[in-house]
């Protein structure tokens, strides 16, 4: 009797497994298609961001694709050439090609943005997980430091750090790390605090799983969504801070074309040549706008709990 | 209320102390030897004697704890050290001359932001999906995405090229020539407040939308009160709390924004002083400016908290 019962039970489980296998599983491509249907603006933004990254990488790897050498002062016969065929975005005070400089300028924005956010958000997430998981005095100490760090306006802290470290792309990344850490730690910590109390974490503790196993297998996968969203949102912020530092002339050395640096020159000459300020300004705004839109769309899709932050 | 205020005031002491340690760590420990950094800039050559002199002048030849203690001791007494760049000038004087202009700029920006944002947000909330609502949502979305410096440039470009309007040249202080000063400060304040206007309008819209559905609004209307009174006395009065918190919070951000706006509009405030000293590697002054700004933000946050407690009894007794 019992055997039959078990047999039936097993059959039922088998049927369930079969049903599960029959359920259509979304491939990555299908997921992307679904995302573009529900969030068209997010999808367009993603395309803009990917194109910008592509432009930065390709123009760095193969400088020949640029219409002119961005540093060549003889790119155009005339200085302050207004936008026209052949000089699509005009020329600057030395006769350099504005379009080539704009594309070359994306390299610094993308390099500094991706690297600082990649390292900063990863490090912040790890510290956030540890802070919440360990708790007690460690958590208290880390949180008080985070509190104090948040009293500094980011650009002012960045200026201080760049003053101390000196102006270079890598030092701007260092400054950005210091700025990005507190916010990331704060958000991830608050998520881990609630995950820590959920049944599956308690169950893992009950069957004797070690701290590291719980953090890696049970907590980490559950903060991945927030991690991706935070990474996207802070990327826009990092690009603005880099552009601001270059704009103020203290970031990347002035001989390297950057959007912020181009804007500085453009500001001085705004009454003679409006295009020198407007195009780099639009480039920064569009990229940051796209990043914010994508961040919002990803947040709604991946992690509705973050809404309103 | 008194207990709440005392508790909040007591809490800022450890925060300020930590802030000072962070500033000190960043400005004194990170560069290793500030004297060496200053002297070895570019291809400059220097003698051991010059190095020792500068260390003596900066006080970096003493133990680090003594340096920190000295700095804090001076700070409490209002002494921020001496500037290297403007040799011998007390930093307190340098900062003191300029901080008022920055404060004026920030206050003007907040006033402009709130003056535009609150009506925009309220109209948007009471007429959702109307043309005004759509326009205001587009403006606010653009406002929070445009970087401060580009907003500044656009303001200059539109007003100078489009309308031929230019502010008078040569900076005038508020108390010397109020009219000229306000004309000069209007553009930078507008550019600075643009982001905050967008942000506050969004907050006003969402908090008004929640309030409109509340029972007391229906009751007020049922009593036969005029729509204007219902909206202002019953609606806006309750929406003002989140608006106030956000405005106070934005004030801190404004200090960061002033650095950029002051340099575009050539306002001789604390932001331009910071940029100048960063170029000159005047570490004592940079350190002083950063601590002054950070402490100001901590104090503004405290004031907002206290005001919040004063306006909303639920906070005080929580």
C-alpha cells in the first residue's frame, strides 16, 4: 500500500517537473524584447548609451575613423567656422574640428565613468553587505563615517581630493570612488538588513551554513538588482562630476579633449561662437538624460522597492 | 519640543568631529608631505632648507595628532590658519569676506526655485494630464537632467543673445549697491536654482496629489469653503512639510553648485576662492573652506530638522 502511495507521489512530482520544463523559458533576447516593449524610452536610452560607449572605444582603438585629428589645428582653414557641411559642428578658436573633438571627448567621460562606477559600486556593495551582516560596533562605526561623508557636497570633496592627488584621469577616478562609496553603502546596507531577517536566510543559518556561504549564496544574489540599478544611476552622476572638474580646469590635463574642458572654452566665447558651448553641453546632457531614463526603467523592471529613492 | 531640540543639537557634535577628521585625513594625510607636493610641482627645484621652512610654516614637521589638535583648537576659536597663497593672510578673513556672497547666491536661488516650483507643482497636481501638467513635467524632467554648468550657459545664451540683456559689469556688494548687486546675482541664482526648481516642483506635485484625496479636503469642501481656501489652507499647508525638507536638503547641494556657477558668472564668492586655492595648492585654505561648507550643511540640516519638529507635532513626540 505504502509503496503504491510513494509511487503515486513520485509520479506527481515527475509530472510537475515535466510541466515546469514545458513552461516556455524566456531567453535573453526575449527578455530584451519584452523590456523594449514595456519601456520604450528605457530601450532608446540604452541604445544611446551603447552608441556612446561604442564611439569612445572605436575612436580610441582606431583614431582614423574620426573625420580629423582632434588636436590638429589645421583641420580647418578658418577659425570659428560655424557648423556647415564638411565641418558639421564647426571649428574652434584654433581651427580644430569640433565634431572630432566631441567624439574623442567621449573617451574620457566613458573611461572615468565606467571605471569609477564599476569599482565604486562594487566596493560599496561589498562594504554594505559586510556592515549589515556583521552588525554591532562595526556597522555603527561604518554608518557614522558614511553620515559624515554625506555632509560634503560631492563636487567640493572632489575638488579637495584632486587638489591633493593632482589632476589626471586616474586621480579623478580615485576622487569619484570616495564620493560614490557612502551612498552605495547606505542603499545596499538597508537592503541587506531586511534580507537578513527573511525566512530563507534564517533557514540557511538553521541548517548550519557559514557566514561567507550565506553572504555569497543567499544575500549577494538578492542585491544584484539594486547593484545594477545603482550602477546605472551613479554613472550619470560620475560623468557630470568628471565634466564639472574638467570644466573648472582641475580634472584631466587640458591638452586631452574632454566635454567639460570644451565647454569651458565655449563659455568664454559664447558670444562669438555659440556652437562651441552648445554641442558639448548637449552631448553631456543627452548622455546623462539617457542614463537617468535607463536607470528609472531598470529600477521599475528589476527592483520596484527602490522606487522613490 | 525643548527636549527634541536638545537631543538633535547634541547629536551634531560627533558628526562635526567626524567631519573634521575626514577633512584632516584627506588634506593632510593623503598627500603624504604637503610641503613636498607644493615645492615639487612642475619641474621646480628646491633646497632642503626651503623644504624645512615650508614644513615649519605649514606645521607639518610636528606629530600628526598635535597637528590635528592644534587645528581643532584654532577652529573652535574661529582661527582657520594662515593662507600660503596670500602669504600670511589669515584664512578666516579670506573666507569671511566671501562666504556672504555665496550665501546670498544660495538663498536667492532657493527663493527663485520655490517661487516657481510650488505654483507649478500645485497646478500640475490639481489638473493632472492637462497641458500645463505636461509642460511642467517636461520642464522638470529637463531640469533634473541638465548639469548645473550647462544650465548656467543656457541662461547666459538665451538672455544675452535672445533678449540682449546683460548684467552690469564689475561686482557690487549687496550693501554697497543693492540694485546693481541684485541685477548681477539674478542670472547666476536662476541658473543655480533651476535644478532645485525642477526637483521641488516634482515633490510638490506628488505630495499635493496625495493630499487632494484626503478626507479633510472633502470635508472642507463639504463645509462650503471656497476652492482657493481649501487648496491653500488645507492642502498646501500639509504639503509644505515635504517641500520644506527637500528645500533644506537642496540647500546643501546648492553649496556645491555655487562653485561652478560662481566661476561662470565671475562672482567672487567662496566657490571661486576654492578653485583659486586648488590651483595654488593652498592646502590650509582649501581645508578651511571644505570644513566651513561641511559644517554649514550640518547646521542647515539641523535647522530644517528643528523647523520640521516645530511645524509637525508628530515628529517631536515620536
